[in-house]
C-alpha cells in the first residue's frame, strides 16, 4: 500500500500526552458520540496528529493514520487485488479496515491526496455512512465507532490544493495554532525533560522566528522542532548546535536567512 497507514491500539491509560488549548477535547468527544466527521486546520507541527492519537486512546478506539501525498489514490485507501501465493486476493486498505472495525481513520494533510479521494469520502460523511467498493461490489455500512478525521494546513496550500466547499461543509472543523508561550513551555518541558529555564528561552526564540513567517520564511518553527531542540540539549548537546540542527537548518536553505536566524538565537540566548 502507498497509503503509509499506521495503526494505534493504545488504551486510555497509554494516551499520548496532549495539553488542551481550549475545548477541542469536548468538541471531538461530542463529534464521536454523534458519528460526525472532524476536520482539523492548522500549521505543520502544532499538535494536530498528537491530538488525534490522544483522542483515539481516550475513546478506546483503534486508529488508522494515513499520511496523504499527491500520489495517494482512492484505491490506496479502499484496497486492491494483490497476487499472493499464486492467487489474486482482495486486500482492504486502511479506510476500509477502519470502516469494518469501527475505528478512527485519520487522513493527515488530506488536500495533498488525489481528487478521487474526496469523492470516496462523501458517502461516509453524511447520514449514509457507507463505503461503496466498486471492485468487489460491496457497499459497507460503517461499524459503530467509525469516525473520519482529516487535517490540512490552510496557510500552506495554493489555489490548486484546497478543499472544495462541498467537502468542507461535511465536516465539523477545529482550528489549531501554535500554543501560547506558557502552554508551549509546559509541553516542551514535559516532552523533552529539559529544565523550564532553558525551555523558556527556546520557546521565546520560536516565537521570534514565527514572527518572520511570510518575510524570510515560508513556515514558522513548529512546536515539534522546539521539542527536538530541547531533547538534543537534554542529551548533552550544546545549545547553539541543537538550535542549528533543529530550528535553523530545518527551516531554510538560504544562507542569508540562516545567518539572520543565528543572530536572532544569539540575541535570545546571549
């Protein structure tokens, strides 16, 4: 399969750490209770995928995560016939498995997938909750517990890669952004184990870098990258080297921009 699906069967006690920013947990739980699909909007690395993994564990549901890309087709999600041991055997894709099992199917960056993918999703996002499989002639009714969740980054898409209104209006939507500084400090300290004083400086630097988005940078530094930098420092790497690897080289290839980011880091860390 080209769908790059990952399955998670953790229970609530093993739920990945997630620190809510507002009422997103309550909205997601209400959506799950009413069999409603959810669309998560927000920049790369702000916690959308972690949130879905947390909620799947919290609700006790299996999770199939699909990293969407421009070659991802409906067949990758639904399934196809494969040759096994000299026989042609139908193999379910991650979406079909989720529909059969009553699992959550999470389509990460759904707008990157081919256009035929969204057509497949439509009958699953209304009161029919069915998945037609043309190749086998089946029309699957979603098992209790099935939930469709999708995400995308509105600030990074061009006019050729947006969700049509006919698709968007089938989903409840939750908007995500980078955490407020106090919340981000808590997240990074928890995830990396680094002391709060040094985490505070990293978060302050991240905020200043994000202020450059749209000027010298296409994207601001993600919370994920701040955690990476903190983890490197916690393991004994020098602060300058950790910032270079996690928060500068990851953002740009432009030499002038990198020099500017180094100067910014030097100003923050002294």
